[in-house]
């Protein structure tokens, strides 16, 4: 696939971005290179690929409840600011 001016304009519109005219050639070249990599991947023969190796499951441990209040105190001790058992963080939403 070749990235031409028309496709680049469509990508600008879809991405709601504006590409500076002096950058368009470099971006077309980069996109061509990326698409070349994708084409190489799609040409891989995966027929003989061991399907079992992709379906392994990570073993999980049982969840356990800890009733030791000192754990929370140890964690909160490292916080920049804590009060009444909670982390105090700056307000980020007005």
C-alpha cells in the first residue's frame, strides 16, 4: 500500500489533526515504512505454529483477607500525606 496525498488528507480528517505542509513528505515516508512492516507480518506462515503455546494460562493464587491493621499503617506511613487511614491527594477535577 502506498500512502499518497489523498490518503494523508483522509487520515488528517479522521484524526482531526493538521499536518504542516513541510512535514507531509516525511510522514508519508514513515507511514509507508510502517505499512511495509505490517505487510511483512501478514505474510508469515503460521500454519505450523504450536497453538498450545499461545493458550497457556497464568496460575493464580487464592485471594486472602488480611485482618492485620498494621499493614495499612505501614503503607500509609510512606505516603506524602495521609489522614484517618486514607491517602490525601491533590484535587485534579474542578
